C-alpha cells in the first residue's frame, strides 16, 4: 500500500496571485512574454522579488524567462527566502512531500531534505515556518510555467550567518541540472525618490558581490542573499541585472513604495 503524500497547500493563492489556474497561468505567461529573452546561457542562480504578482510579477519574469530554453535541463531547484511569519534560528525545511499551487503539485526532494537535516545543525524541520510563508510560494507558479519537471528543496531562512548559509548553498551547488533561487524584495515603504536611491545602492553592492555591505533594511532576503553572493564570488560567477524598479513604477502610488530587482548569476 503506497504512502499517502503529505501536501503543503497554497497559503496565499487568491491574495498574492490568482487562485484560478487559468487566470494564473495566463498572467504569468503574459509577464514571461512581455519582452524577448536576451540571455544565451542558463543562469546558475537567480534573484527575484516576492510581492503580489501584479506588483512584482513583471520584474520576476525578467529572470524566469531566461530559464525557458533550459526547461528540460533544470531538474532541481534550491529555493531560499526570508521568514516573514515566524521567528526562526537557522534554516527550516518542511516535512511534506509536495507543495501545492492552483497549477498543481510540486514534488520535494525528500531524500535530500532528510539528509540535510541530519547533516547540518543549522537546518531543522519546521512546517510552521512554511505554513503561511509567501516568499517561497509566489515563486512556485513561475517555476511550474517555465520548467518541464523538477524537484524542490525549499528553505525558509531566519537568523543565520553568511558563512552558514553559504555552506548549505555550496553543498547543494550541483551542475546545470540545479538552479538556485533567492527570493527577496528590496527597500520597504520609503518615498519614491528615496527608494530609488537606496535600491541603487543595494544593486551596486549585489553586483559587486558585497552582500556583507547590505544594510539591515536594504532587502528582506538579505541573509540568504549574502550566502549566495559569497559562494558566487568564491566561484568566480558573473552577474547580470535584468530589472530594477519599485511598486511606484507599477502601481502609481509613490509615497510608500517597495523595491524589486531581478538578477541572474552565471558560471561561464
């Protein structure tokens, strides 16, 4: 008798993105097809925002469209995003077998997940950390649209040092079959001009692989981002900015905006 699969259901469908599968698919493919893909090589990692899809979907799509021509090559996704809902020390993985969105279920790499928890003291199981976390969930429909078939290793990242996060990313690095994603927004709730100034500073630091210089209010996903940038610098990766805007550019309101950026990191 086969084991009943344990599923983490959608928590923010109907809020951060449409709950209707056809509407969701059409919206994402619309963002993906907004502009042509100008990248001729597969990114090893991407950095993407995680706001409501009407705000940051177009920016995220600037990175995701680069994966389309490699949709049959990428078979494993390492996804790291910040903890918004619970206080967390270290990195948390779920105990479930699948994550669900309106577009269907995504299989987790449960064997690797169990081994990670066994081997790394800073990694624990916490379904509570994952239950309502949107920073990971909003990436899933994009992945379902652009990749053919993949297994997921999703980390909610709490308080952790750059070196600890880098150690985990380095361990999971893999080859062309493995994609690493950092989910992060940039500055939060400044006026438009100040947000542009702050986000340009953060972009310069990201593009210089100086995650250690990112201020505490520069990016909500700065902790996993620091870890990725450290490993990327050690491995000699290049980085390309795909987009850098804020909610004031998209939604019109400019008194309290949130910054969004998208980058790709390349091994060759």
